[in-house]
């Protein structure tokens, strides 16, 4: 999946979103469970947002939003 500029509902503006790295995917699976599909998730790179959403949806993918911690790259 390629990086893309898309609307972030958390930042309330169009921002660059990147696909998750393997370490970030591993972190999300630890939070959501081993069977949670992470292949289509994107992370907002604006400032300290780092919130996760699915690639096909401008809204968060789950009622509990996730923010990838700074140390997980």
C-alpha cells in the first residue's frame, strides 16, 4: 500500500497517511488481538496525531481509536 494524502477526522484536515510498518502492525495486534486484520490500516503522520484508521474509511475503524506510540516505528 502506498502513502496517501487523505482527510483525517482527528486533525480535521487533509494529512499524509502511511501504511503501518511491521512493528506497528505487531503493536496493533497486541492491542486488538492476534486475529485482527492490520493489512489495510494507515497512520496519520501530522504532528503528534499518529492515529490509526482503515485505508478505505475516513472514520476511525473501531469505537476505540488507537494512537501508535512514538517509540513504535
